[in-house]
């Protein structure tokens, strides 16, 4: 089987989490634009309840620059602001403030065992790659949180124009880093991470939360599981 067996890691909810919901982040952006502007985060949450547009040919698509990606995402965010009574001018200014606030490293918390798990895998000689449904700035955040020396590459849905669990996301990631088909995927989402990876023939480990009768592992348990399987030459999906 060609390629180098690689361990792909989801980011948000797997290696780190951002404190606060999208509505509280959006409120912070509004206040950054105008500290005197009263805005109800519950009203913003109602406006965001429909979710963001999906990546892919029928959604947000692929954008060369981060600013273009955020511009494609902004209509949902602006509409949420307008629905909460924010003026159009302040809503536009908030969109300028939002990326920096969202990716402020101090707003993110690394999850227990994240750095140790990446280190344990890297020591075996297996490359670590972050594979996440995220905006274009994620590689900078990965570095800022101290993961940069432990991963060889960070691949985002924004950089590919498609998101997990779409098989194109996994197929493209495997090809970009020259990874073997039976590489690993570690993530906290049983559909986007686990089912999506297994659908293209990868092996997958669920962490942090259970999937029905299947118990989730801690990050360190996941790393130990992968290292043991590699050392024993066992094909575990």
C-alpha cells in the first residue's frame, strides 16, 4: 500500500476548544466596533440558528485569501446582527473585527493530553496532520497554541473548498501529504471524523464522546492505541 501512514487529527473539539458560542463571539465583534451598542446574544443566537453555508460547489466554495472566505461567510453573520437590532454600519464594522477575535489564541483552550498525544505519535515516526473544518487562519492558531512543531501540516476545509465528512476532503488530504490509504483519523465527531474517514478506507478513533455503544477514548488513550496497533502491525479500523 503506497504512501506514508499518517495520523490526521481534527482540531476544534478534539485538540482545542474556543470559549464562548458563536453568538457571544459575534456580540464581542459588535462591541469592538461600537462599545456603546447594546446587543442581546440570545437574539444573535436566533439569527444563527440556521447555521452557516456549507463548503463545496453549492456553498461557500474555495477562496484564495482569508478575507474572501470571511466575506463569503459574512451574510449569515450580518443577517444575525441585523435581526438583533444592530445597525448595518456597525454590522459591517463587526465583520472586520470578527476574524481577529475568533482566532485570538488566548480565547482557545488546549484539551487535556493534546500535546502529549501528538508527541507520543510523533516519536514513533508517524507524521501528524491537522485536518479540520475551519477557516483559513487555522494554521496560524495551531502554531500559536504550541502544536506547530508536532504537526507537519494543517489542512482546512477552507483551503480545499469542501468539508468533512465529504470523501473529497479525506481523499484530497491523503493525496496532499502522500499518506497511505490506511492512515488514521482521530476526532470527536462520529459522523464527520469517524464515519467520513472510514468511508474512504481510513482507520478512525473517536475521542471525548461516545457513539452509542462505542466508548470514546481520551487523547492519550487514542495515541497509545495507534502506537500499539502500529508496533503490532494490526489492521484496526
